[in-house]
C-alpha cells in the first residue's frame, strides 16, 4: 500500500471515530464517554481507537477542532456566493442562528466542552480560536460594508462581540429551556434589529 492510500485510510478512520465520539458526547457528555463506547459505535476494536488517538483527551481535541472546522466551512461556503456585504451579514446571521436546527447535537457537545476550559488549557485554546474566528469573520464583513458605504461607521470589534453575544446567548437560553420563548420568532427579530443598527438609512 502506497503512502497516499495509507494517509487516506488514516484520515477516513479518524473521521469515522470523531463522528462516533460526537454522537456519543451529544448524548452522554464527555466525562461519560469511553473508548469502549466508540468501539461499539464504529464496530472497530478498542486497540484501533487507541492507534489513531493516544487517549480520550486527544480524541476530544480532535472532535472540537473538526466540529468547528465543519461549522466554519458551512459558513464560508455560503459567504463566497455573494460580494454584497448586506447579503453576507444576513447569511452570517442566518447561519449562526440556524445552527440550533441544522446542528442540534453541536450544542450538547460545545457546552460540555465549555465547562472544561478552566481545567484544560488545550481545550481553552481551541475555544479561544473558535470565538476569534467567528469574530474575525464578522469584523471582515462589517469593514467591507463600511468601505462600500452601506453600513454606518462603527466600532467593528465591539459590534462583532455584540452580535456573537446575541446569537450565543439566545441559543444557550433556548438550549436550556426550549419552551421559554419562540426561538424562530425571536431570532428573526434579533436579525432585523442588528440590521437596523448597522445599515445606513
């Protein structure tokens, strides 16, 4: 078997194991995840799981990196469809608020991981990169809109934090108590309010 085939198989196996871990963590939480669970879910031996990931923490970090990369890829693939900053910020908001329905399991996983940032520096760094990438994407769209004269002059860093706080805060509240409010209706109101704040009249 040549090097390329070996690498392809390795990537495929790691992806298979990561998807299984994602599914299990979303149901049981990270602390209740075992290598045996992953072995059962994939039909692969525990030894093979250990071959690709040295321990549970290694698997966990790969899981959050891959999950975040997939979410980012979905966003970028939608953003590149237009050059209009107004359409881009709408897409950004639609993708962000839409995660609740598109990737319901994501919040079970990500909230579980947030609880570990004070005890696990590698997990903290992975989450720092995640939030930074969301803010950077938002800042880039806002700057483009200001340059093209369609957005008001503003502190783009502050606005990116405000937008992300509204999105994340609303999703967390919905995740904790989905009967507290109508998520679709409220997230739509928030999209419109954000647009009112940033668009030139």
